[in-house]
C-alpha cells in the first residue's frame, strides 16, 4: 500500500483480490485499524466485494469492535454489501 495526500487513505498495490487481501491483512496486523482507510477504487465491484468480505471476516476475528473504512468509486457496492452481515465496514 502507498500513502496518498490523505492522512489515512491507503491504496492497494495489487488489483488481484487474493493478493490484495494478503496485503490488507499484513497492514492490519501492523497498524491501528481505526487510523486506516483502504481505497478499492482501482478494482471492479466484484473483486472489491471479495476483498471486503474476506477482510471483514479477518478483522472481526481479530478485533470484533473495530471498523474498517474503505473507499470505492461507486455507491453501488453498498447493494452488494447489504446481502452480507459486515457491520464492521464503513464506506468513506
């Protein structure tokens, strides 16, 4: 991930969802979750949902009370996420 002008917004280096999940897990293991937001705008909606679903599960097992912020280029992703019970994700 690389940092942008935004203090807490991190961009994934990979558009491959499997590699992206590994990357996010590595960052979550080293960083304060409340200080992070990931940008998934470079992915298509299905890959972004896969990353969020797997990351949400990982985060819930690690720290159930924490919420992970994410950014996506379209609000349409919310339609996909409502099908799943991922209350620990917040779109910014």
